[in-house]
C-alpha cells in the first residue's frame, strides 16, 4: 500500500507521516527529499525557496510527475509506504497508476497552523499572519509546474483534520483512517 500525504502548511503532515512510519511500520519517502538530493548534487543550499525553485525547474524539464516517478522506482512489492510532500496533481496521477495508492489530505484551520508555525520557529518562516497568507497563496496556484497544493487537496480520497492541541488526537484520527482503509480499500 502507498499512502500519499498532501495538505496545507503546518497542518501536521510530517507528524502524521512520522507516526505512520514509526508506529505502523510504513517506509517513508518524501518528494522534498528528492529535491534535497538534487540540490546537494548541484551544491545549492536547501532553503525553502531553493526547494521550490528546483522543484518547479525539474517539473518543467522532466514532467510534472518527475518526483513521484523517482520515488516509485524505489518501491518494493509487499511493503507499505507513506509518501509526503505531494505538491502537484501530476504526482498524484503518477502514483494512482498503482491500484494500492490512496491520497490523504491533512488539514487544520489557518489560525491553528499559523500558531504551530510560530511555535516551531524555523528560520525563513513567515513572521506575520499576512505574510503566512501570502506564502500560502503562492502554494495554491492551479496551473503550471509550480506547487499546486489546492489542486492536490481536491484529488484527496480522504481528509484528516488535525485541529487539536495534542498529537494523540491526530494519532487517533489516523488509526480510524487506517481501519477505514482496511474495511473499504483505498483509492479506486
């Protein structure tokens, strides 16, 4: 099984992936890690801006599905995977070629996500709510080779809300989601 994760900034995608990886035994691939490898090959610092720029460049040069194709080439039959940093609908289309694929959106209200972002304090994160909103607008374009988070969200098979204050609330929702997958199947 392959579960793809998309969602809004600071919604809890990494927290969800870490839980699924460590507690459920899934192998984790990040499409952003594919970009980090590319930046490393080129000797470029892996800032958020550079990741976005190189991702856009690779998609324009090799096809919008390039990152998903790279990851899928390393998937082994009989193992379960969680794939994070899905930011373009062509990546979803590429992974949907597999019958064992399911796309999940992790979301939370904007004010909660902004508060989480400020708490984690990563260098380069927007410092005001207005800058945060501006940053999100850039990720929500709907055409071209750049990030298209909004379009990815529309292609999700399931949405898991992460609007609580404790990680255990998200973990419980993930457990319910995984039980649903077992009973209903995934994707198609």
